């Protein structure tokens, strides 16, 4: 079995992993990044609205808004630390080093907007493709960085730990310590080992375990599943946030909350603006409240969607402010300057994940988690809008700095890993697709926006059986990305369902009927 070695193995190439790689490489560390597909295929690239940034951070005001949106479940010390670090990193990396595109006025000053549950304008943005602007600018910088190697179409399979993977039999008694991962070359089918002093999980969210989602193609919770299998602590797994507004006709895609920040109004099929009935903040209420209000209005009116109305705003402003949304809707036959946009909720952001400190430390030595894969507690039971990119930037930034100090001051043991044995038999792709469809429909129907004890119990039975079948199936066939998606997705879905069953009380985006 081939074995390669690096200082830092970053699994994932979204904004959290990319900021980590940028900062670590600048501190002289060798970084290897893995992407299961093209390296820009990440949830970060799809982020539309913006990123929280204040040149002079009003930490207490932001904390108050986070506390409200997260149903009081946020980790307040983490919110303070990550908000400050995130604003520092945005200024240092994106505004100063990379000159990333952000929308500005004629004098060159940053423009600030507001989204749901914010009490002030503190969000900077680039039109309606902020995530793409951030990610593309830092990817360009990484391509010029000699200390960074990017392996596209290469997937992490399992983590290497001393107690599970070392050839040295005495390592079974070692503390839980990670030293890299087995990886799959998706083009050749070869599985080999990457040994690393630090391993960073930056695999994004888990929205693809649901039938309807805003997430990137392979966002099945790979980082959570791999970490859980080697004994990492996971938490807040029941808190899957559903974005209220996803295009409801034809191809699904996100309709940014920033439209409501710019004055768009939600209407039911009768044309009624319904959000004033549900919350004092009306259309800018926290996402869980807006999403459930939409579902209630759909049921009341026996209609398959509600509508987002921005037709009262100047057409040219709408086209300029939201060019990607305008063009995408137009391709689907909706001119948003003249017609209401049909919308429904969809699985969007995973507030839970692998327990991690603000600088990415998990309970496993030398295994870190950053961005959406991690659960720092910043997002509590329901994420505040435009804090996801902020937390991703902050965790990647802080984690790289801590790792640089560790690598300079500590010794690391990277033993020879056990050889990976790959069966020659190819899996049945039709069977995998059928199991993925079962997974997604089970989660959507029984562990979705509105839950019940009966539905969750049924989901547990279905998913437990599916997990057992897949575990046997997985061991008998050659690996491919679809099989990895199914394995990780089923494990992550079970963890979400277990947590939802255990939590008997409605809070944030976990709503029990």
C-alpha cells in the first residue's frame, strides 16, 4: 500500500479548510488538501447572502442577536472568541491580503446589509454570490502557495488512529490519537494512506441526507461519520436548520434571506403577507420560525408553496443586487422584478457536528474539526444568518495558528498504518441509488422540519436496518464515491435521529409536534 506524509491533512476544500491551509502554509507547514470532486464544489461556494463583519466589533450586540436566534443555546464564550477572530481574519486575509470582491458604494466604502434576526446592518456581501467570491479568491492564492498540495477527486475513507490503524500491536493501548487517513483516488480506485501530524475535518454539512436540500452534491456528513467511528464526541445532532426559501418549481436552488433583508415579503397563495402573525420581526424572524410558518400556511391554503414578493422594489436595483438569483429564476420562467417567487423550506445548515473548541480541538489528539463539520456551540439550536461563513473563517484561522505552535513545540509519532485490503468486486450502482433514495425519503418524511415521537421511532427502525445492511455490503466491494456517500450518510442520519429521539422538547430548529 502506498503511503505519503505531510504536516497537515485537510479533508475538505471549502472556506474553513481553505483558510486553514492559507494560514498554515504561511507559517511554513506542509499542507495536503483533499476534495472528493472538483475543489470548488463546496457548501461555501453556494453561500449567497454575506458574512458578518464589523470593523469595530460590537461583541455584545452581536452576542445578543446570536442568543436570540439560537434559542439561548449558544456557547457564549465561543461566540465572543469566534466573532472577534472572524472579523480579524476577514480584515487580514480577504480585505487586505486578497482584495476579495465585496459590494461597495461609489466612494469605495463597504456596503452593509441585514438578514433575519439581526438588529443592525453588519453583513458585507458581493452581490448574491458572497461564498463564491470568498472561495475563489482564496483558492487563487492557494494555487500559488508552494507548501499546499491539492488532491481533487480524492476522498477520505477512514481516519488513521494509533489504537485502530497502527501496525505496532502495542499502539492499541495508546490514547485516542489521529495520524492521518486512508484515502481513495476516485479516478483509479486506489486506496492509500496519508500520514499527518494534524488531521483537519472540513467536510461541510450533511444536508444531502434529506430529499430537498441547498447543500453541495456530496454533503453527507462525511467528517462527522468518520470521527464518530473512531470515538470522537458529537453533539447537537438534532439541530438541522431548514432554510425557509428554496425555489419550489423546476430545479431547486437557494433564494437568499438577503432578499427579505432588502424588503421582500412572504405571501401565501391568497396574496396575504402572513409573517406579522408569527413574529414581531415579521419576514426577518429567525429561520426556524419562518420555515414552520411557511409550512403552516401551505397546509392552511392547501397549496404546494408560498411566494416571496420583491416586485415593489425598483427592478434595476433588484437585478444589480441579486444578479445570480434573477438570472436563475428567469431561466425557470420567473421574472422576480414582476412575478412572485415560489418557495418552500429545505435542509440547509447543520448546527451540530463534531465537538470542537474555538480553535478546532476535538477529544481525539491531533484530530481537529472546523467550519460546518464542527460544533463549537456558536449556532446553538438554530444558526443566525450569515454567521456560518464567519465561523468557518474563524475556526480555520484559529486552528491553523494553534497547529503551527503545536508542530513547532511537540514531537509526533507517525507509525506505519495497516494495509488497506480492497475487494475486486464492483458494487451495484442501482442498489446504492435505491438505498440513497430510501435514506433521503426517510429523513425528509420522519426527521424533517416538524417531528413527532412516532415518526422518529419509525425512522430509527428503517435507518438501523439500512445501516446494518450497508455495513455488510460495504466490506465486500471495491470503494467508490457513491458507496462512501451512502455509508457516511446513513451513519450521520442515525446520529441525527438518535439525538432527536432523546430530546423531548421543542427548541430552535428541533420542533416536536
